C-alpha cells in the first residue's frame, strides 16, 4: 500500500465506506394504485375555502387522460390536472383552438380564462414565451407570468402562484357564476410549471401531500419530470404548509392570541421539580433501544490493546 494511503487504512472496519460528500436520500414516488379499468385511482378533497370549489366535480379525475392511452405527441398538448387547472408546454399556449375550447380537450365546455407562464429571467426562451402571451392577449385571455432566476426561487413563489390562480377563479365565479380554467405552462410543460401545479394541489386540498401531488400530475401528464431537486423543493414546501395548518388549528382552538403569538395562558407552566416520568436518561435509553436494539450488524470491530 502506498505511504500516502496508510492514513486512510482502517483495519477495524467490517464494511466498505465511501468518502464522497453525503447526499440526501432519494425521494421515491410510487405509481398510484389502479382500479378495475386499469386507471390510476386518485381522490382529492378540496379545502372548500372559496365559493367556486363548491361546484367542482372531482370524480373520475384520471379517466380523461389514462396512461394506457398516452402517446408521444400528447406531450405537445396540455392536459387537465383537475377540472379547472391545465398543464402544458408553450406550444399549447399558442394553440388558438385549445385556448377557445374548440379542440375537444376541455371539460364542461368553455375555454381558457387565464394563462400563467413560468419562465426564466433573461433567457432566450423567456423572449419566445412573449409570443404565447401575445396570442392569449389577442383572444382577451388574462395573462400572468412568474419570472425565476433559478428553480430554487420556486419555493418562494409557490404562495404567489396559488394566489394568482385562486384570485382569478374567484373573480370569474363572481362575475359569471361559472368556473374559469387556468393553463399553467413553461417551455416544456414538464418541469417548472409541473412544480407550480403540484404546489397548488398541496395548498388547496386537504388530503394531498407532496407525493400524492406528483402522482396526480404525472398520471394526467405522463411526461412531467420531477427530478430530485424539485422533489426536495416540494417536500420542503409541504413541511411549511403542515406547520401553517397546525398553527391555524391552534388558533381555531383558542390557543393562539389575536396577534398570532401562542398564548401561554392555555398551557400549564412546567414545574421546577422533575417528575420520575420525565427522566431524560430513561427517555434516552428507550430511544436507543428502539433504534439499535434489533441490529445485528456492527460496522466496526474492537481491536486488542
């Protein structure tokens, strides 16, 4: 063995070790269960926080775009994710027949009432997207954009994109009494816009976590691509949403004061004398027993002195 490698020789190791930089574990998105018709069986339940959601029919969400019927050409079209939210590429935002609701892809009649473009700042593709927005403006469709310096900016913009969609749908409902339709798109319709739609599903539905959101998006648009970075962004945003909902639950129970601060009057103060049940040593021993009690593999072996 070379002399410069002797420092890294550990004869007491019983397993191979890698010296690379640690990486977070992979987030696996399992395929959804199939029903008797070989279609993904995914149910969602809206928060019912806005009036227009009361008339949305969420039954048989995935039957319109079954995975068994997917073809390569459909990646150039937009697909319905939920009855009022569509996901697609930039070419779909330029398709006049689709925008007017004349292509047979719309559910319940009517065309797109708002397009939301997710684009990178100061890139050639962002200039190309102006053509798609111009087509929507010519048709009298509301246009909104979200400009990102990088994909990491998405998590900061998720609340804003959800608010844009819900504000528009609420205005359409109050004006016409009908549910509008929003198209979310980026250059390919498979990455940044897919993340925006998944974040919207998590924020507006009670039983949709980040895994279920990605399952639903991919079941409707099979070519949607959630890489490891996007999965971790959605996981982080889901943690934020859960914390916000827990605070809201405390507030509804009277545990949070009007200024948003947790009230100390609703909980008993901790006594100075520690009870026997609060013995931290005992807790630590129990935790160690649960974590290491069933292990039979030892990564290192004792060396004689």
